[in-house]
């Protein structure tokens, strides 16, 4: 395992994600905000791509 000094020299971010957060994988935590964001996206006028070569 690398020490923090070795990681800092390589400019690699040192992030450890807690595995207990996986229980929120398929859970919508803020349904009101999600609904508001989806509504704003519908009104935004962004093009809707159905072809796979145009979507990223």
C-alpha cells in the first residue's frame, strides 16, 4: 500500500468510499428535487436524441 506522501507525489486523489453507502444505490433520496429537475429539463429545449450515435 502506498503512503500518503507517495500518493501526493503522483497527484492521485486519495478517496475511500464507504461500502455501507451501497444501500442507497437504487433509492431516490430527494424525490421532490428530482421531479423539479425533470420538469425543468422538459422545459429547457434541449434536443432529444434517440439515435445511439448522437447520445453520449
